[in-house]
């Protein structure tokens, strides 16, 4: 969420930041609403002062036996009390309108984020790995013989409908091995603390992490009001809501492996083949809570944590910096990592690592206490996939496919598979 004080101080800079995202200027409307709100607050304070003054004078009039003045003042106190109540209610309505308006405005991009209108304007930062060559036409993951009926869309549709999958046998075990490999690496080598989080959260958690009100239609809500998490970014980040942290406690680095749920509203017809885009999927998430001065360095650190996983799995990838027109709602800077999928002959997103600055922290009032004293300041929050498990499974299967329909699995997974290295064309680990 944005700071209305900052908008007051520099409305032109605020509008310029929105323009870089392709949004219309909003400062004038926000400041008009803010001015009305502040005027109501001032008027209510003045009426309250008049009420307090009259209340004091009521006793004096009673004491000297001036009944007429006593009645006049008592009536005035009643009038002012009612006036204060009305103006406070009006101020609260305006305050709610302003808060709602600010909550619907995206974060402003960092100054050095590349300008652009769409994903076509994203900037490639680096590439890693040698693209595999095949003496046959590579298949998409769901067409590989080794995968076969172990990636069962028909049964999943019978149970839950479209855009779900049931994994079984060797494919299910490789999927599980990938998540364990990711979590172990983050905990044992990257210094993240593992969490096992709820996948049902309250409105406040979704709002505080900028998923509401903007993305309500993209998420699932239960009949009794909980939300199914779109990612464990929500419970991990919101865990510090309302806290005033010691500066020495920063950064806080967290990771969790959870189910994730998204309605994918508006995505009909896009990437619906196979298990690339599902309503339910698994992801290993990274979240950092940092001092503002550490924010940019922490984002680069998180990016390397995600890239390193792909390198250990020997999956070729490229890293791009998203332009202003392609960034997510809450991000001030985002790096996407795209894994090579031979079956599609394309790089596809497997991780996004985003810095939100103080955008989420202001919504959920998460602050730190400066070590040298002074007023508590908002922390910075960052999140990133480390990695999307299902998409990593897709990449491992497609890059490891062999001419006979078997799949050679990444060496990094062998310890998690009981020494097995391959899924045979018959679907059995060997």
C-alpha cells in the first residue's frame, strides 16, 4: 500500500511511477479525497474542543445558579456531541474510501527497472546450461512413454474436474523427491528456516500480502470465510504482521513446501495442456523480511538460491528482469527464471523472485526498531519460488527423455530415489 503522505509531498513522482506501469495518473483524485477526509477530522476536533469548553462551563453556570445559562450550555453540549459523532462518522467513511483506493493501486517500480509494455520487453540477464540435443523429436512431458498413465488427467477430472492431475508410481515419487531436494538445499545450505504453514488463511493475511482486494477472483474462498493460499508467501510474510522487530533480527529468511491453489481466472486456453497450469499445485517458497538497505542484495541472493537448484538438476534456464508493464501488482522489481522445455521448444517460467519494498509491510504494519534508536520503520519483504515443484518435474522429464521412451533423472535426485537413476519406458524406477 502507498503512503498518502508521500503522495502529498510529491504527486508528480507518484503519477510518473504509475505511468511507467501503463496506469493513468491518480494523485489528484487521491489528494481530493484526502483533503476532504482531513477537513472532516479537523472540523470534528474543533467541535470536540467546543464541546469540552461548554462542558466545563455547564458546571460553573450551575454553581452560580444561572439556570438559563445552564440550560443553554447543556443544550450546546448535546448539539456539539451529536455534531462530533456525525463528522467522525463522515471522516471514517472518507478514510475507508481512501484506504480502499490506495489498496487497489499497484506498487511503483524501482527506478532502474526496465520500461516496457509487455513480456516482449523483458530483459534477459543471463543464460545457463547447454540445451539438450535429440536424435528424435522431443515430446512434451505428458506424451513421454515413461510418464504414461502415471500422470493421470482422466481420473483427476473424474474426481475434481479439469485442470487437475493425479500422479502415481515413479512420477509421484520423483515429484516428492524434487520437493525434498529443494527444501533440504534451502535449509542445509542456503540458511533458510523451514516452516510448515496453514494453507487456509484469514482475510487479513490475504489483504496484508496484497492478494485482496485485487486478486479475490483468482483465489478460492471456503464457505466459512477462509482463503486457500495461492502460495505460502501469504502465511510466511504475514507471520510478522503487527510486529516491531529488533534490527539485529533482520534478515528473517523462511521457506515452506505447500499445496497452492489458484482459480486461474481469465487464463482459459493458455498453457492448459499437461500439468503446466493447474488449479492445485505444489511449490517451495522463499520469503525474506529485511532492513530496507539490504533489500536489493537480498533479492539477488534469493535469485541465486533458485538458480542454483536448476544448475544442480542440470536443467538449462535463462533469467530475465521483468519490465514495468509485466510486473506483478505488489512488486517493485521481479526476476523470472525460465526453464528450458524441449517438448515446447521454449523457455517457461519456473520461478519469480520479487521485491515489494515496504508495500506489503505498510499494509500489515510490520516494522523494525532501529538499533541506534528512533521511530520504528517499515521492513521490506521479498518472495520467490524456490521452485515450482510441478514445473520442475516437467522440466526434468522433458530434458531427460530418451529415444526409447525412458527418462534419465537428474543426479541430484538419486539419493532421494534409493539410488535409482531412470524411469523406464514401462514407468518403473530403475
